[in-house]
C-alpha cells in the first residue's frame, strides 16, 4: 500500500493480517481495489457482520487524489457491498456521505528523525520523567510471555470502564506473525514487572496496542521509559510512524498529554459516516 500512501503508512485496520484474523474469528472480510482509467486509485479492507460492513481508517487512497474521486470510490464501494459505515483516515464530506459520529483525533509520532532529534522533540516534563526512569535503573526487555500483560490490560479495562480488542486477537496476531508484534516489559533490579506494552507492526507503520503500568511503575515513570525504548526499537526496524491512539478529551486529559508529550502530532480522522450507494 505504500505506493498509494507514501506520506503516512496505512492504519492497522487496513493491514491484511487484521482482516485475516477477523475472518478467522467469524467475521467477513472484503478487500477491494478501485481503478480509474487503468490506474489503481484506492484499496479498501472492510469487516462485515450480518448485513453491515465497517470500513475503518480507509480506504487507502493514492496521493493527491481529488475529493470528487474519493467520494465516488466510497459510493461505488457501498453499491458493491450494501450497508457501509466508514471512518476515513482523513476528513471527507459531500453528497452521499451522511455523518453519524463527530471526528476523532489520533496522535501520530514520526520516527523518521534520528534518535537525538527525537529526544529533543520530547516535551520538557516528559523528557525529565524519562531521565528519572533511566536513573532508577529499570530494565526494559522483550517480553515473550504476553499472557500476564493481556490479563493486566483486561483488568485495567474493567476498572476504567472501556473495551478494546479481545486478548484472542492479540494472541492470534502473535501466532500468525510474531515478527510483527513487539512486546516489552519494564522490570526492577529484582526482576519485578512494573510496566509493559504491546505494539503491532503493519508495513512501515506501527500501532500502540496495549499499555499497562502498576503502582510502582507509575511512581518511577516506567511507562515513559517503555514507550521511549519501543520507539527506538521500532525505528531500528524501519518503522516510519507510530500511531499512539486517540487523543480526544473524553479519553482523559492525562493520557492525551502523555501521548502528545512525545512530540506526536494530533491527526484528525474523518467523521464516522453512512455511505449511500452511487
């Protein structure tokens, strides 16, 4: 898909592995290619359940494609598939696109600069907390056993009252393509796990999938250290952009400031829309 979107890697929802796992768990997966005068202009992956299709963070359009062509592609997809709800990667509006949910924002952290420039781009408080975690002698290592992290995240979801993809999705991703999953743990000098994170790799992009920090980890700023080390490791593997997830006020001001403190930029998605067939 890079030939279609050279500036920003496509979102994880448009990765082939995402659709493959969804299909293995009982959903329908539909992949479409749109062409115009013999030129590929868009690729789309949709997940279906019942009579409804969800087109999340897509389609992936060719760069500098006119709005009218993008809108025509979406309406042609709806004609092909039926009832389609779509959240485009970038704002899009016009006849035949009926907005249902207001746009959300994600934090996109470019990993293209060198490590020194990346560190200089951290907010002052964020950088100070990272330095404090480094002085604390914490150890960041790959985590081959992710079950404890999935269990900790599930408990965190219950405590905070939100839902995310089930643990079976993460396990299936690790099973089908272990090289495209980065799991890290932060431990004390005594080996006690105090924080951890899981990142999904998709092409030249990566997504912050799961993050957990215990009480001791919060005191020692272990999460800053974990995320910084993850960025360096992902950068070394050729990842150009790390999607840190939503940064809207309803998701919590603290989490928003933490994500944007890395130097990540808020990126506006399009509104969730009902697409009328053309």
